[in-house]
């Protein structure tokens, strides 16, 4: 699997797609959806879909598909190679979601939860398959959150499709198992080829990347900079990372200029010149109106200049 579209700029999300089998452009297809890397504090989360004609759904079992979490790395890669080689009736697509994207959404106001990021990715991949011409008729999804609520959401987005959301769907439906394997192989590949844009020599033995993994804990301890925090491979918003930052990093304080930045929302009238009342007998021109400097200029300490 080639994931260079992601690894060449691993702070951004990226899509990786197989070719579309001709039969999938003509016959009704099943689509399975699953992810890999939801829980780790290190690395990307990968969402994947695997699709094939409805009439050949059971043929996926012959490729040996199973829940990726029950398979060793070598077995997953062998099965993925089989899936990828059967491109006459099987297709797949992936979205590799950067840890920077996950962190940014977690700290956003309002916060975008990991569940919402997951839902958006799954919906986006299904739409991507439909836009590519795949004749999607059935969708099977490994649940994130309550399955009945997630299924209702997907049925609203895709009212013409048969949608099934289930717990442990990766062990029940071959297409979901295939998506699970594709996603896990892609995450392993992205981590193995990870390049640190920080440009420093950093320990790369991080184990599984899960917060309770001793190797992952050791990586976090040794890669933490007291000023800049962690490298981009770390999800800053995970509790494990937050606690280390609070304990070992330099405390930052941001001073606001009370005169320039008031807590109240300014009225739009403040940006217009105020009229000056004068007596009808006064023939002198009115004094120039005093305009309040826009916060764009005050925040950047910009002032008027007449010297060029």
C-alpha cells in the first residue's frame, strides 16, 4: 500500500483509493466501514471502506478477511494483498486523519468530538464511493456511540440505501472486516514511514501508541519540549498528553490590553464618524471626528505613517 500522499505532509488529512472494479460500476454493491487507531495517543486515525457486488459479498471470506484486531501484522498485510489483488470485484478507499487535525478539533470552540470526526469521515468515504460511480445499495458500519442513533443519522443522509450499524460489525460482515484490515494496514504503514517535520532526532520506538503502553509512555516523556510541547505525531488533547504538558512544560500567560480589548461586543456604530452638533450661526467648519482604531490595527501594533 502506498501512503505517500499522507506521509509527505503528515500534518494534513489524505485520501488513498484503489481502482474501481468495472463490475462495481454496474451491479448493486455492499460497502463496509471501519476504522483503525481511534484510541492511541500517537499517530493518525484511519477510516476505511471496502466494497464489492452484493452477489459476491460472501466471496470476501475466501480472502481470509477477519477483524483486524484478531490478526497479527504479517497476516493483515497478506490478507490486504489478497484483497488488493482481487481488483476485478473488490475496491477500497481510506481517509488518513492526522493527529494535528484530531487535536485541533478537540481544542476548537465549540469542540468537535472524536465521534463527530469519525461520523464525518465515514459519511465522506461513502459519498466518495458514490461520486466515483460505485453502485452502493447496502452499507454496514462498525458503530461509534449508540448504534441505533448512528444508524438513524446515516439513514437520514442516505435515505435510499439499506444501512446497518452494529456493535462488532467487523466480526459479523465480511465487507466491514475488509475495511478494518485496509485501515489497520494503512495506519501501520503511515507510522512506519513517519517523518518528523520538526527536523530533530526523536525516539521512534513507541510500541502500539496506546496511552497504557510503556513504550508509548517513554516516547511521550522523551519527546516533550518544555516550550513547544510534543511533536505533531502526538494528539495533544489526550489526557495522557495534557497531564504531561501541565506537569513539565513552562506555564504561559497571555496579557490582554484592557484599553484595546474590551469584553463587550462593540457596536457597529463605533466604526462610523459621529456627527458634531453646532449652532446655526456658527460658520466655522466642524472639528474632525475622532475615529476609534479598528482592533485589526491595534492588535498588531500598527500605526499611521506618512513617511515613504
